[in-house]
């Protein structure tokens, strides 16, 4: 079968017309041009001719490749330039989007302000249309100037209406202040604005009364909160139980009470500042801070009696002079802390100073008693002249007192000279 196929292929090759094959004819012509030499030199010459032809073709190919590379590089440069232009256009479009977004926001704000101004204009037009004098009324007032009675009556009537308006506003503020005796209160903007209007009134009596009503409401709340914290515990997550449980540890007991009072005073100060913020903005920077301090001192004053009662019980029951010394230092520390928030003559500051004085006197009395007990058992040193037990006890007592004075937890500025005079 394979012999038949080979024979058929040979017959097809012999039957083909080679003169019609263009590439075959070109090859024969090239060979005929290069085979005119002798048979000995034909093959080397043909090889050299083929190599030269191959080199020429390679050079032509290289030139074509270089031309194509130049075109490709030119195209790449154009593509990069187009890419840079597209990136710049993208950035411009993004910038225009941001500007358009900002412009839309400003437009929305301006439209809102336009609506508000339109509503105010309508309100003012209605107000002036209702209360503004027309020409006939102005002429009537001008004709009555020679007597002045109508003008005086109008002024008196307007003054009476203004006083009634402020009285109604004060009654509303008074009702709102009675609702401020709770813990988590939210001061209404209307109440803040009402205090600002009362502060603008010519007579500041209503503003002072409103502050007194606010202070009375907060006084009642802080007293209840203090008693609840002492007996039930604070209503915050992570807090310990009632403070009364610490009554066996006088130093910690007094510290917890004073710390709670200091925190409460700070919270009340923030609330009072929020209530009077509009008064401070509109010309109240001179007298409003002093009035606010007075209200804050009044609120803190409500805590003086229960605080004084419990601290005095701790002081009178305590016989350890070192603990009394620490309590005196603690009370002086909080007196200075309250002095920064309140005023120097505030009842809370005076209460802490009085308790500090009492504790200091009790401390000196306890030290004197301890020294007297030590001296009772004092005896003459032995033959080795070593300190006796009474001397060691006195030195230990002195060391404990000095360590209490140098305790950095409640470091306070004390008058060392007055302390020395009291000790003597």
C-alpha cells in the first residue's frame, strides 16, 4: 500500500510544471547567475553568495524592524501623552464633582436660611402691620405733644405690659426649675433663652430670683443623692456599696464622702455654665460669673450639715493621733480644692477648715495623751546607756506622724509656723 502511495506522489511530481512555480524559477535564475565558474570554485562561490544574500536579507529585516520599533515607540509616546491627558481630565472631573458637591451644600444652606428669613419677614410684617402706628395715629400723637398726657399713658401702658410679660416669663422659669430636682436632667433650650431674657431685663431682681429657684431645686437633689450614696450606694456601674460601710475606716470613709462632694460640685458647675451660656455671650461676663459662684456655693452649702455631722463623729471617736493627722491633712487638701471651684468664704470651704481645725486640735490632744502615757512608764537607762522602751515608743510615734505629714496622696500647703506654735 505504501509503495503505491510513493509511486503516486512521484507521478504527481513528474507531471507538475516547474516552469509555472515562480519561486522555483527565481531560484534557478539566481543559481544560473552564480554558476558560470568552474566546477572547483562553484560551491565556495555559491556558499559565499548565499551568505551575502542572507546578510543582506538580515540587514533589510533589521532596518524594517528598526522602522517598526520607531513607529511603536512613537505610538507608545502618544499613548502615554493621551494617558496623562486622561488622568488630568479625571482629576479635573473629580475636582469639579467636589466643588459641585460643596456648592450644592452651600445652596441647601442658603435655601434654608432663605426660608427662615422669609418666615421672619412674614412675622415682622405681621407684627409691624399690627403694632406700627399709621400716619393718622402719628399726627394725633404729634398734636398731643403740648400736653404729653397720651404719650405718658402709652409709655406707662407699655411698661406695665412689659413687666407683666417678664412676670409671666419668671413664673414659667420657676415651674421649670422645680422640675430640675432629678439626676439625669436635660436643660431645655427654652429655659436657657428664658434666663438670658431675664438677664437682659432692666430690673435684675427676677434674674436673681430665678437663680435662687434653680439653686433651691438643685440643693434638694444633691442632699437626697448624698444620703442615698451614703446608705444605698452610687448608681453607677463598678461602684462599691454604701459609703456607710466604710465607717470603720475613718480615713477612707471621710475621703469617699469628700470625693463625692467634689465630683458633685464639678457636675453642678458644668450644668450651671450650660444654663447661663447665653447670658455670658450677651454682655454678662462681668456679673454673671460671680452670681454663678454664689449659686454653686449655695448648692454645696446644703451638704455641709450632713457632712459635718459624720466627719465630727469620726474625729471624736478616733483616738489614734496618726489617723487624726492624716484626716487633718485630707480636710485641708479638700478645703483648697473647694476654694478653687467656689469662693474663699463659701460655707463648704469654711466647713472643711473648721473640721480641719477640730481634727488638728484632737490630734494634738491625742499626741499629748500618748506622750503622757509613755512618760509614765519611762525609766532611767541601764548601765549600757541604750535607749529605753519609752524612748523607742516616742521615736516610733514621731516617725509615724512625720510620715503622715510627707504623704504625697493628700499633699497640701500648710503653715508650718502656725503648726509649730500649736504643737508648743
